[in-house]
């Protein structure tokens, strides 16, 4: 069973919101939503997850900064 802190979850007044995470890609039509690209499947491809509220959601893999080219490949 997976712990909740490794999954994107709602957390009121979090100091590590998805909005400031380098793995978050904003939704171009709705700035309150986005996609998380931190996880990869066994073959190395990116596994995207939808974020319904980038201000109040977080996970233990939160990382500030810019996504580098190496993180994409």
C-alpha cells in the first residue's frame, strides 16, 4: 500500500504547494489546475497525474526550481 504523502494530496496551508514545484505543468485554460510529471513508469516514460488545485495540493516529492532538460529524458 502506498503512503498518502508520496501521492499528490490536499493539504491546507501547505508551504510546498504544487504551484511552486518544478514537476508541475500549469493547465493553459485553468490556472488553478495542472499536471504532475514527477513519476515515471518502468520503461522510463513520464506518468502524468492531474492536479485539481495547485494552491492546496502537495506531495513528498515537491522540488522547487526549474525543470532541466535532463529531467525530461
